[in-house]
C-alpha cells in the first residue's frame, strides 16, 4: 500500500477491559515498563500508554487504553471503546465472578467499539459484521480473552478448559497470564498487535 511506500507508521488503539482488580493495570505496566505493583490502586476512569513495536522492520505504535473496572466508571470508560481495533478482555483465574462477567464486557465492547447491536446473538453474526466493516479498510479486529493471575494455581477457580471453550465459542484468542511472574504478558499483547497489523 501507499503507507508502506511512504514509510508511514501505524497507530492502533487497543483497550483493556474487565472487572476491577483482575490485574489490567499491572498487565500493562508489566508489558510497557516491566513493572509490577503488589499494592496498585484502582484505576480512575482511563489511562493510556503508547507502546512502540517493530514488526517486519516497520514501526508499529499501539495506543493501549487501560480502563477502570469499577462499575461507577463504566459510563466514562466505555466512551473510550470507539475506534479500538484490539482488546484484551481480562478475568482473574482465582475469582469466578470475574469470569462470569466476561459476556457482559464482550457485549459492551462489540456494541461500543464496533457498532454491533445484536447483543447475545451467536458469535458468528458479530464476526460477519466485523468482516463487513473490514471490507472498507486495511485493519483487522483482534480480541484476546486473558485469564490473569495464573501464578495463583493453588486457588484456581476457573479451569484452563473453561477459558479455552469460551474463547473458541466467541472467536477470541486465549491466553493465561501472570503480571506477577510475567508469564505470557508480552505474548498476549504482541499476538493482538500482530494480528491487527
Ligand atoms: P481496576 O483498575 O480497579 O479496574 O483494577 P485492575 O484490573 O487494573 O487491577 P490491578 O492491576 O490494579 O491489580 C489488582 C491487584 O491484583 C493488585 O494488588 C495487584 O498487585 C494484583 N495482581 C495483578 N496481577 C496479578 C497477577 O498476575 N498475579 C497476582 N498474584 N496478583 C496480581
Ligand atoms: Mg487498573
């Protein structure tokens, strides 16, 4: 494309969503700065970080939006979904309620980021909708279901298989991560960014 010829850089917007305290902010700080905070405060509203990656000798910039999981910020944070082409939808493998919330986060994301209003309809209808959107542009949409805190194996409440099954049904990538010990953090972000690119 002409972008490639002009050496223009690519900028993608990615959002991280999921219940409060599942580790969204720590996943981002681990990925962007290799930092982890055992006592991090709940995010208020949204914060973003621009991360530069090199893919196939091209500079790819990902603008990663870390959103608040607390219910009271929902109206504010969901306003930032628009224009997102990638998402990490995060739950905590040691807290089942955070896994049960995934369907709700997904519906909201599909509606607000991608303009899809068929709430709770089969996943393939959503992906048909995305395909239609994509026929007018170069970019792809990539979503990853993330089961964070996999270091907490001894108090696991959601099995790997449950995560895999949900991801398959919804057409999402899936990965278990630990922001604490770094397992799969880089991989999760890079799979999403590479897929979009
Ligand atoms: P909100 O901003 O309220 O939506 O929460 P959040 O999803 O950003 O969670 P945050 O990153 O602030 O982490 C919440 C708590 O979980 C903190 O005490 C973190 O130290 C801890 N935590 C985050 N990731 C991990 C992980 O991979 N393993 C373990 N054991 N603890 C984690
Ligand atoms: Mg946070």
